[in-house]
């Protein structure tokens, strides 16, 4: 098995979106993925990228990815926010997740981030057990909030 962990490139976007859809199915929310390919590509590789990613390539096929952006804390400064972390079902348990996660730590150190934050669904025990190996703090005090915003166009 030839495994490479590398920075994602624009040409990886179609495969990454396939994996995003797989993740959404796994998380029981496939209908929640509404981003277009153009928006995804432009957001990562356009004039002003807002996300970066690493991919796990096995024998020339992307089998996992870790996508992050920069989050700013007025208390802590710049921190990495891990938006999506996914390895295909057939490749789980083969060390790809560990390699990707460790690459994130290296990236955070090299960019002088003060930490890494992410969310995990409370029922996702395999992921929670994976993360526990890294001694994270699990926060049961904060409540997630979000509001959807329309793009301001009159679509009528």
C-alpha cells in the first residue's frame, strides 16, 4: 500500500466532494450538503482561499482528507478549526487517520496556531475513541448555534 499525505490541490476537489457526501451520509444528513462545486473550489483555491486541506492518497486514489480553516479567538489568537476529517470506510483502521491528524498538528505548529478545535457528534463513538488518543478536552458546556443566511438575491 503506497500512502501519501499531501496538501490538497485544486484537482482533488471533485474527489473531496465525493468524500464530503460520504461523510454526510455517515452523519445521517446527506440533504445538508448544498454547496456547489464552483463555490467549493473557489473557496479553497480562488483569489482569497478560506480553507486548506490535506489528503490521504493510497495507490494514487484519495481515500481521506482533513479540511480546516483559521479561527480567531480574542482570548487565544489564531487557531486551526478542523471542519471535516474523513477516511473512507474501507480504509479505516489502516493508519490513514493517524497520519492525517499528525499532519494537522505539524501544520498548526508551522503556522504558529495556538491550538486545534473541532466538533464530533456525540453518537460517533469510533471518532471519539480515535480523538481520545490525543488527549483533547471535551466541552459539554457550550451549545452550538447557527443561522442560515440567504445570499441577498431576490430569487423569486
